């Protein structure tokens, strides 16, 4: 079985090597279609062994991607954008997953795209990027293109541990650098003039206006997505409902409208956790903390079980959900209930300083310095200089002398000198 990496690009000298190198050891061929680079993109791709084809840009992503496919020789194709890269820990699964798909007579594979902004997860969604090289399978749509199969639907396989591709092309820096929002809007509006009742196009317009912070237009096109109800995109209704709930909150629309929107959303997909998070955020804004707690706990419960393919903002952001829940418990005076939540946050990110401060403030008066120090050893490496410094500074900040003394007693002479402790 021969596997080809295909990609289209323009002026991606900063990122193309990272993308290619993330899969290079497992692919047999690299096909790059360049649509007008004026930087070192082409030279970098060639040095990494890619076959590079140069074509003019015609404002049509599908046309360029299908051209790349036509130039590949692989039995299977993995299609990535230059600002994407396969997680290093997942590279070993690539070929075995394709073989499993072959054995089960599938023609494509779902992967997870993890959207990053400033290295923080902003959303996770499933999509098809690995597929058989077949004349019936091609991309459709000038912008926000998607795979389609002539005469039927793609037979995709989903794995319990899907391959994960990280994507940082829509970070603030990248968006400003490439003016992607304005470019996308111009192209989408041209398509919209031809097909104004397409839920897919309305969805992309909703998303683009959201990126431009135009709430009125975001709301308008989100409503049209649901009204026309003819979308073909994976998870289109879940993510539209989620966006509308968020916008309904931001636009300060009436409570009854928010409730109706939430009820409609849950009626469509009761398992999708983001609905509960958006509804909880609305109640938190109105200082209705008991209701906020109810829906945040519902969100966390659903996050543990969710296996859907719709893009989710909360699935990769459990800390955000936990932090809001901690805030509500504090507002309600239920401090002991924050402790297990704060520990969960610190297990994910030991350097979430507000959570560490809250934990030490709440537990510090209930435990001896030694007992608290022994507990913190489950979260921190007391032989690590950074961890030592964090804990010393935080114990001083909360005024816990017992914890401070416990940590300092365990330091070596060299560590004390390094940390400036006499």
C-alpha cells in the first residue's frame, strides 16, 4: 500500500517543514501544489523531498486540492494544510489505521483536528483527512471545501483513539498576517449570491462574521442555517446551536429566547456538552449561581461520555469549565466543594496560579504544613526548581508559614542558594 501526503500552500515558509516532517517517515510520496508563493516555501518543500507543482490561484480551494490528488500516486491520501501537523505520539498509528480501514472495507478515516490559539486548545472536531485515492472521491466547494463521494456517501471509520492533527492557522497572529477572514468573506458572499439557501454556506458566513465580531450578522446567518436545514457538514447543527447560544447571551436577548434556544438544542442532541456550558455561562452572568452549578455539572458529565463528531469548544478546555464551577461554589460559600475541582485543574496545569492560591487558601487552615506538603507532592516535583519556586512563593503569598518551612527544610544547600533562601 502506497500512502501520499498531499497539500496546497502559498507563502508557508514558516510552517511547511513542520507539517511535512510530522508525517514524512510514514508516507511514500509528498505532493505539494503551490499557488503563488513569493517566499522560500517551494525551496523548503523540495529539500524535504516533495514533488512541487505550481499553478495560478483561482479562488477555488477544491480545484487546487483535486489537482494535488491528480498528481499523486498513492493508494491512500492524507491531506493536510501547511499550518497543521500530526501529533508525534500518533504517527505510529497512521498505517495500521489505514490497514484496518482496508480490512473493514472503508474508504476514509475520521481524525480529530485540534484548533490552537497561542498554544491553547480552542476547539476539537472530527473530520475526514485520510481517504482512498479513487476517481469517485474529490473535494467540493470553492471555500471551506469538503470531501464527497460520487453517487453516495463516504464510508468512514472512527477509531476509539483517533489520529490528532494540531492546527494553529487561525491563531490571532496568523489571521492578521494572512487576512484570512476578509478573504474568506469575499469568496463566501460570491457563492452565497448563487446559492442563498444553502445551510452550509450560511454556516460558513456565520462563522466568518463571528470572527469579525459582527454579532447581528452572526445571529442572522445562524438562524438561516437552522431554518433551511439542508446542511451536509459534520456536526453543523450542534455547532450552530452552540454559536447561537453564545451570541444570544452576548446580545443580551430575552431570557425566554435563551431558554427556547437551549431546549431546541438539547432536543436535537442531548449529549453535546457545549449547550450546557453556554447555558451555564448565561446564568452566571446573571448571578444565578445555583443554576450555573447545575448546568456546569451536567456539562462535565456529558464531557466524560461524548463520542460525537461535532466540533466542541469544551472537550479540550475542561479547565475553563472547572474554573467557572469553582467561581460559583466560592460565590455560594461552598468552599469545601471547590477542593476536588481545584485539584483536577492543577493535575491538568500545575501552574494555574489562581487555582493553586485558592487551594492553599481553603485547605491551608485545615491541615498542618507537613500534611499539606505531602499532599502537594502528588501534584508537584519537589526536586524541580520551578516547582520549588512556585510553592515557596505561593506559600508566602497565602501566609502559610508551616508549608513554607516544610518546603525549605527539604531543600539542599545548592537549591537554597539558587532560590536566594538563607
